[in-house]
């Protein structure tokens, strides 16, 4: 008799464990927060730390922070969860996906939540760096709160600079200076290049991001940041930028003639096989810890102006949840994007803090004093502009990247590649353009 | 007289060694890189030649970055749970398709096989909806559920049962075996290589699976190894800490590698006799 009773009990206990049934106090509102990790290292751990700080600070809300892969996987998981009827409360999403999420009617307006508390959008936004505003606003309504942001940055090997008679305190600031420095820094053994002057990322989303910096530095617009319905991939500024990008590898032989991803780029630079690279400010922590040489950072060289695109992620809150969960999500979102938390996250990851007031905090000032390279990244912020964000951003971006790679690999001319990219992008955007008219 | 074959076998041996080295290079690199001191320079990082100052720092950092003990437990529970249920379902379904007669048997069997043509990602949303309905979302049981029936396994078992001469069964039935005794005492022992081969394929697949657990599991305490590994090695915006990536990969793949090395002979025999590659 005992045995018969015991077995089902064990089975029930096991099943409860497997099902994740939790008994006990249910007064708390439990909400899910999805976050991707854009930089390596114990980012997931840092996030758990931050979230448990919040959970311990009060009793009403319990936030479950779930690591959800990269930005694309986070979007997939959120969309699958929404389709399945179990949306997360909030998520950290790539900053350039806000428009799409709004068009798909998946996220709630932050502005509405602010208004309910008699807060004004512009006052709320005034503390955030101006460059971040456009990627968070759709149809003149605020839908996202910037959380972790980055820009491209020029990293140089100071020892190589001194060796060839260049001044590392003044990194190249124009395309002419960049090419000149790259030519001086490149070392050859006969026909073979033994050290490259510069190396740039040439795969996945990194390619279009860094390329956008070149186009904007050349005075171009890249896309219509107000509507997200137009791209300017075949403009004169874009054509010139790609011609310059490609010439670095093929005409001047100062950049590897291969499709290098961001991991290879940093490996080239850290190993001294390349003297300059352009990577995210998010890579700074890695360079700081691993470069066995003296390095410097500088603004991405401008041809006619200084300009870089913003990258990174923002907090968005999902539709379709019960009112108390929505309220809990909003409370947590406000806490998470408050100046001290953003400062902590910036120091832990290498992203810059989206709130200007984060930099007035003492810990942050000490950090900048110890790491002057981090302050260069902050000084570049006034020149930052919105990141490519359109209807179906990922498809549009991929269309451009595929063509860019073909041009860089020498399979298409610059004009052909960009014309094809423009045509493909317009085809993808057409349904959205139609709805606007 | 003996010389010529000797030279040939030496040549063949050398060639085999080269191929074996090429095959093993990624593993060797993984082990070497995992104990290489950090910041040793990217160039040396690519070398397969070990350094003279090995370090366990990368492993320490990996352990600091993720809760491996928990992930091992969850992954083991998931892979073993799936396998156990699969064993029962494929055995019974395989027997039905191989031996029993019922209407539309072949049509149903082919419908089963069509499952093999489906790419798993297209089933994410429908499967997830079912899980939400069953309240299995965010649970390990939810990760396992869609795999409980395996078209591949059913197909294998059916083929394996079919290749066993009917005489064995007739003899058993004459001796008074019921159908389940027949499966248990006669068919299964004769199909062991197939079962072992299927078990390997199943465990390796589920041990390494990333996307589906990522979709189902939300709570950190239910996370599995692959997702845990990605949480600190997949960052694309920063740069590459190859040592940390290598150490994490060693930790994730070690159990499977150890099991494989330990039972190598049995595994190879199973694959040879079951015809799976």
C-alpha cells in the first residue's frame, strides 16, 4: 500500500519540477525580460546581477531575465512567443527594429505610459543623447528607451604609428590622411603583404553599419530616418564611399582582400598584423585587456564631415499582457534605464550610457579618468546619427550587404552592385511605401 | 618478396595519419586554445602548437560566466528524457509498421516519413502554441515533447524488425510468447545495434540543439548548455576571446567526447551493422 502511494507522489513531484510549477506566495507580479548579449564576456551574468538588484529592492515585482541569443534570435523568440499567445513583458531589442515592431503592432507606446503619469516626452528624452532619439521614435511617438549603445570607432596601433613616423596622438581624421597612414603602415615582403595598414569588418550586419559610417562621413544620407521608407544606396555619396572602401583592398593593397568578420578584424589588430581597424566602441574592453601594445582610439575619419551611425539596443514593452504585468514592466523599464543602472552597464560592457546624466555620476567620472579611450567614444557622440532603420530592416540590410560583398570580392562593379542593392531594397520597401500614400 | 607490400602499407599508413591529423586538428586546436594564456597575441592564438605556460584561466572565466553544473544537469535530463520516451515509441511503432496488418498501413507510414522533410524551424510557432496551450511553455518537458515521436527512429526500427527472419517469431509464438514478450525477448535483442545507433544520433542532436531550447526556455534555472555557452561567447559587437570560446566549447562537448572514446568500439560496430552513417 505504501509503495503504491509513494510512486505517484514521486511522479507528481517530478512532473511539478519539470513543469516548473512554483507554489507559494503569488502576490508578486512575475514578468519576463528577454535580453541578447551583443558583446562577449560575462554579460549575461552582469545582467542577472542588475536584475536581482531590482528584485531585491522591492516586493511587488519579480523580473525573470532570460538570455535570448543575439538580436535576431531575440526578435525570433519574441515573435514566436507573441504568435503562441505568451508574449514577454519587455525585451532589449536592436535599436533599428523599433519601426518594424510598431508596424507589426507588437509593442506599446512609451509615450502613452509617460502621459498616464503626466510626464512629457521631450522632458523624458532630453537627458538621452540627441542622436538616439530618431531610432526610438516612430510616427512622432516614442516607442523605445535606449539602453546600450555604440558607434564605430577607429583603433590604431600607436607603436606602429611611431615606427613609421606618424603621430599616434593625432589619428587620421580625413580619408586622405587615412589612406596616407595606411600606405605608410603597410609592410610588404616582395608582393606579399606582411602587415596591413587597415582592416575593416566585411560580413553580416557589421559591414552595413561601418559602411554607413563611410557614406555619412562622405555627406550622404543612406536612408530616410523620418519615414523609414526610402534608402539612398545608389547616390553619388554612397558610390564614392564604396569606391574608396574597395580601393583600400584592391588598388592600394593596404587592406586584406578577403571577407573578414569582426572576430578576424580584432584578431588581425591584436596580433599586430594590421595597424588600424574600425570596430564598435563595444570592442574597447577587449582591446584594453588584450592588446600587448600601446593603442589609441580616434573618431572615424570624415571625408566631408564627422558622422557615425548609432548601434545597440533599446528596451521595448510588448502588447497583449494583463494590466498589472504591463504596469510592472513599465516600473522595471524606468528603473533599468535610470542613470545609475545605465552607468553600471556601460562600465561592465563597454557600451556608452545613453543618458548624459550617467556621466555626472562619480563612479563614471573616475572610470573615464582611468580610461581616456572611453571618453573619446563619448566625445564622438555629438556627431552620431540614427542607424539604418526601415520597414523590414533586416531584409533591406541583407540586400545591401550581399551586394557590398560581391563588389568587395570583385564580382560586380561598384555601380552595378549599388544599383542592384537599391532595386532590391525598393522592392522590399514597396508594400510599405504603398500604405503611406 | 615482402618488400613491396611493406612500402605500400607504409604509404597507406602515412596517408591515414595525415587524414587523421586533418580531422583531429579542430579538436586539437580547441584543447590547445583552451589552456593558452589570454592576451598571448592573435597570431599565436591560431597556432596549434601548445605554449609552455598552460593556464586554466579560460576555464575559470567560463565557469564564472555561466552556471555550468546546472546546465549539465538540465541538458542531461533533456537528452535522456527524450531518448527514453523515444525508445518506447519507436519500438512499438516500428513493430506495428513492420509486422501488424491494418488499413492504410503504407499510407500512414509514408505520411510519417514526410515528417523527415520538414525543416524544424517552420514548426517553431505551431509547436510553441501547443506548448502554451498545454502550459508546458518554459519547461524542460516542453523542450522534449515535440521529439517524443521520431519518424527517423520509427523508420529505422521498422527496417531492423523487417530484416529479422519471421522464423524466430514463429518459434517464439509456438512457445507461447505474447506480442510484447516477442518484442522484448526476440526482436529487441536482435535490433540492439540499431537502437544504439539511434541513441547516439538522438543524444548528439539534442545535446547540441540550440534554437528550440532557446525558444521554449525563458527561466535561467532551466537553461541548457548550448544556450549557456552562447550567452558569453556569441557577442558579435565586441571582439573575440578565443581562449574563452575554446574553453566553453570543451566544457560543452567533453561529456559526449568522453562517452564516445570510452565506448568507441561498440559505437562503430553499431553503425557498421545498422548501416547508418
